[in-house]
């Protein structure tokens, strides 16, 4: 007598979406937009340093009390952190998997590079690696204060001053923000294509918007170490 066999279990819709190239590109695009929104808000918050210690330290305290009394102290900040970490992990994983899938699809390299492979496109991977390493440094520098030798716990303004009074702190930050600008310029345009916003008629406008956002974002972040170096922030 033949043994009864269970019918093969069909993959869920979520699994099918995740396994598809389109699904991975969509996850990468959406996670990238979440991070971009966070970066824009973070950049604007950082610029409050030009209004002095009271404003900047007050802003840092407000972030920790955001949502009170409905939420407890720092709960909103931790929710933001969890969403951000999930977005970063999703972005890195999908980028890696899409890269491996692309390599497997064409194991023999092109004799001639594609004309559309711009400088930003060719440096996306290295830019991503630089930014991943910078995130680790940034957390150790201004969150845990591990590598910030002159840090004062509970004094964000003074800690920013301390890190940008060192040449290596300035170099690491500025190089990372330049890499961020290139990454955002190409990534924002790619996300628009993936999510169906892009078209041949809008291509130039989208590239202009991506360039403007990248310049404003990188410039806004870089303004802080430049302000400390020039004495504008003191």
C-alpha cells in the first residue's frame, strides 16, 4: 500500500515577493527612503548647533521626551532606532543579494563597460561600505562616547565640539558625508525607477531633484564640522 504524501506547501506571498528581483529592489527602495527621511530630519536637527548650546542640548533632551506622557522617557527614540536599524539591515541584505544575483546572471564580465555606468553607480558598493563603517564609528563617537576622549555625558553640544576639534574626527565625518551625497544622488533616482515614479519624460527632473537633495543633505551635515573648525560653533 502506497504511503500518503503531504502536498508540497506553497510559498507564501511574502516569500514570493522577497525571492523575486522586483521584490528585493522594492524593499531596497523603500528602506532607502525611510533612511533618507531620517537623515533629512537628523540634518535639520544638527543645524540647531549654530543657535548655541542651550538650543542644541534642549533639542537633544526633547528627542528623549518625545511622545510623553503617552510614551515613557526615550521610548519614541528607541522606536525610531529600531525602525532605522531594520531599514539599514534590509537595505544592506537586499543590496548584497541583488549584487550576487547580478554576478551569477553574467559570470563573464563585459568587454566594454556600459556607458550608463556613471562614477556614482560604480562607487555605490564602496560608498555603502564606507557608510556602514561610519555608522559604527558615529555610534562609538557620539552615542556611547567610547572613542570621544573629551566627551561629557549628557552634554551633546560639547561632545560635537570635542569630536570636531580633532583632525581625524573631521576627516572621517566629511569623507563619509561626501560618500553619502553620492549614494543618495544615485539611490534616490534608482528608487524612483523601482517604485514606478520615473519615466523618460521625467528623467531629467528626477536626476535634478536627486542631485539637489544629495547636495543639501551632504552640505548640511558638513556645515557642522566646518562650523567648529572655523570657530562659528564654539
